[in-house]
C-alpha cells in the first residue's frame, strides 16, 4: 500500500479532467497530473459509470463528470460545490494534511518543553527524531470514508431486519495519519503522578499514544469548549481544531485518556472524544495493539481528520468516524493479519469478511460482544458510545459502489435474500398511510445489488436539527434516549412474543435460538409457509399482546399493562411492515423503474416513522411531505400524517413546482436529514425550491446556535478506501 509525503498531499493541484486517466503515459495531458496521489484519488472517485441498458449517451452522462464544454448555465446546473468532484475531496485531504503537520509541530514543541526522559542522550535522540518528523517529507497514509444514505430500513438493523442503503458521493471524511516510532513519553495515572517507562520491578514498559486531530466543520463548534478542553493551540485555514490523545501501556489497566492540555479522562467521556476512546479501547482489548505495532517503545499514531458531513445530520458521521479510525489503525498496525482477526473476522480473500467486519464495527459502537462461528470478541467494561444500534451504517460505508445501492440483512450482516410475499391491502393501513399501495408480488428473489437508474438522483436535505445519538456535551441526548428506547422496545417485543408461546416452545428454552425479532419472523415463515403476510403479522401481534400481559402480571395498574402491550405491538408492526414488505418492495420498484409504486411505498414508510416509530421532529416530518406535494397531510397538533391520498394541495397544480418521485426521512431520527428521489435534469431546481420552502416554513432563529442547513444533490458513491 502506498504512503505519501505530506508535502505531496498539501500541494495545491488543479482539478483533473477524467479524460486524463485515459491518455497515454507519454502524452502532455498525462503530465498535468502533478502527483501519484492526485491520480489515484481521481481513479477512486471518478470511475466511469457502466452502462445499464441501451439508453442514449446523454441519459448515461453523470453530472459529476462534466467536462466543462457546456455553456455557463448548464455548468452551473450540472456542477455545484456539493457534487462529487475531485476538487471537493482533494481539498479535504489537503486540510487534513495541514492539520497533521500542525499537530506534529505542536508535538515537537511539547517534546522540547517537557523533556520526557531522564537521560540527556535519550532526550537528544528524541529531539533529533521529532526534528525530522516535522519535515513535510514524512510519510502518511490517506483514507476516504463516506457518509451513507439509508434509503429504506428505519430502525431495522439492530433487530435483524432488512435495509436498502448506499454510500454517499463526495460527502465524508478525509483521514491522513502517520506513525512516530521510538518516542519517549510520560504515562499518567489517576492522581496525575508520573508512572514513567518502568514498572515496580524496573522492567521497561511499552507505551503507545493515539492522537485524533479534527478540523471542525461548520456547526461543530460546541465540541470545542472549556468543559472538554480539547481545543488545539493552533488553527487550520482559520478553523478551530480539536485533538484528543489515548495513552496505552502494555498493562491494560493503565490506559489513560487525555487531551493535550492535560485533562484527565478517567471518567466516561460525554463529548466527541468518546468515539476514538471507544474504538482504541476495543481494538486493544480484542487484538492487543502492542503485538501489532512497529518496533520501538513509545510509538505515537496521529490521525488527522477533515470532514464535510453536516454535524449530527443522520448521514452517519459517527459510524464513518468509527470505521475510519479502524481503517487508519489497521493500515499502520496490520490488525487484519493477526491470528485473532483471521479466526474471528476472516481473510480479505473471503467474500464474507467485509460483512463480518461491518458487524464487528457495529459491535464496537454499541459495545456488545461479537460472535462468529463460536468465536467471541468481547465488549469492554466501558461499553460502546452509548447507543444500541446495528451495523447498517458501517456496511453501507464499506460496501459502497458508484451508482449502486445494497439490500442487506443484519445480525449478522449479509446480502439480503428476499422473496416477495403475497400481501393484503391492509399492510399500509397499519402505517396509517391513508390508502392502498399497489402490490407486485413476485416469485423471483429481489436482487441484493440495485443499480440507481441513470435518469434519477438523490437530493439530501439536512434540516439543521441535530440528531446527536452519542457524545453530546451534556451526556445522553434526546436522540440517544429515543434511539435506545426504540431498540429496547424491539427487544421487549421479542421477549413478549416468546412469553406468549411464540417460537413453538417455552420462552426460557427458546431465548437462545431467537436473538432478534427477525429470527422470530423467519421461524413463523418457515413453520407456517402457506400463511399470508397479514396472517403472520396478526399471529405475532396476538402472541406479543398476550406475552406482554403475562410479563406485566402483578403490576400495580392493569392500564399500565395495556399501554405496555400496545407499545410493544406498535413497535413490532412498524418493524414488520418496514423490514418485511416496504424495504424489499422499494428495492423491487427502484430496480424496475416503477416510480409510482416506489413513491407509494416510501410514503408509507415515512408515515410509519411519524405515526408508529414516532422518531421524527416536525421539520423532518414536513420535509418529505412537501417534496411529494402533500405537506397539508401533517397534523402538527396530533403530530401524525393522515389521508395523504385525499390531500388537495393548491400548490400541486403549479407547473413550476418540481415534485419528487419519492421522499422520506432517514437515519436514527429525532432530527437529521431527509432524501428525495428526483429526475436528474430537475435535481438542482428541486433542491432550490425545497430549501426555499423549508426556510419559509421553519425560519432559523437566534435560539438555535450554529444552525447549519444544507440541501445538495448526491449519488451513490464509492465505499471507504485507502488512496
């Protein structure tokens, strides 16, 4: 794998035309590529989209690859700062490289000030080493980690359900990292006393530090405050930088978290630092970082990050960070070549390994044990980041391909294998969508890889309502509590199903065989193969209601039992409808360009999120309805969506208003983003209209600090990669 000089990454390079990649090596155009880094990044980001059918060339042209020959108006429409371009991602890498260089200079200054060794010769050697390190010829590894779009599959992954997802083009994190060898350092204990490099028996102790450096994007200033003390003493491109260091010694009990201002991290972090701390702690716990790191005591891994993902936007910033940190650590320490990794997760030549890795990264984030073929990689005592999610986001980030969506099943992560079942028209009534959805039961399996048709694209609307699932400055956020409540209800619904006689036996005997709601559904489908979609749902609802009442026996109030039973049934109904019908139906409709069916299915999914899952804010409930010209279906006083097919929106007849083919909120909910699918040639005009309408309906006020709202066009893009 290639490493690059910092100077090469920092160098300013003009945008390269994709045609350069197809010129001969000896051509003048080839020499316009100023570095191998630029060329390889170009290849990763701008691979031409394969033809899907006999469409015309104009239909196949990707707006991200405009060659600049069109007139000014077309260039404006076809390329904006939010398009997936070489320029955008290249700039992020340049910023991350500058941050790494600044951190190395800061680190060099600290080494001179602290004099971390007792030996003058060692100190001299240490200074000589760091003098060399701030030279821009230092070698660095570079990784791109995209965000993701959850097209369908709201709160399904942690319950073993199905999702339709993709990596997002041009939006993500650039990580630039380097490893400093043989560096002496001080390790600090609870009382801030110097432990030094020797234990009580005067045996040399191996030490290691991992420092995360992040250039804050707009809207993230709240992560730099006096409470956390993580602000770096330098800026990059006039932007605030935060940094955090995790210290490790070869005694696992002496791991210390510390920012560079000396703030002790023994208490559980409640801000952004919980993510790097959790990742490093789990990797060290499962694989042991010391057997894998390059030789030399006092090694120091520094990872610099620059991102253009809107903060807490539902585009999976947190999972991108978790995934990227793993990739950066692995590129330097080769964890994937270790025996524990090969046994538990697999060899890279095995097609299942990337799915296993997705599951493992999800377990890092949720803090749970990882299981595979009898092998267990235990969670840590500290747990994860505070949310009990699944591996949908990590899978989308790792598996992304340009122009492709993935239909996946979870617990464990794998390609979905789905037969469309016969469905009765009351499926949609359960979501209170206000009408029947045309049904297309088919005998064939729905493909697990869906090509996005060339004539459509996504528009993303970030509401500006932050959905911070974890790492909030004040600890648990409304989003994290709501998210965990939905996860807990799914687990309790499974327990109630078993208590009600589901699964063909006593709940205590069956619990080991039924880990998720999806396991219970598969059992019902297998043992009642002739039953309809609605019959299976009804039978499971009956068992959940009965089991819930049994579980609530002895409660003070029978009313409480009824409410508890109702909440579990409602949670099951949402999961069943979303995972078992709406997700595969959307994949089927999109793959066959049945946009009317897709719109109706996605409408039902969005209504289910508002009415049953109840994880939306007014902003994210309203945005998709406006996109579909159905905004008057929202009943703010009841916070529900009713009678969508009966809505007579006076603006619908306005020929200048662009209507989306489908639109929905996505992600954890409680704020965040929404997507709309529109015809490609209308995308930029739709985005403009959507944002204008949103600003009029929800004007930003001073009570919201750092309000950032973004509306941009995006396609499915490549998954995480090393340049």
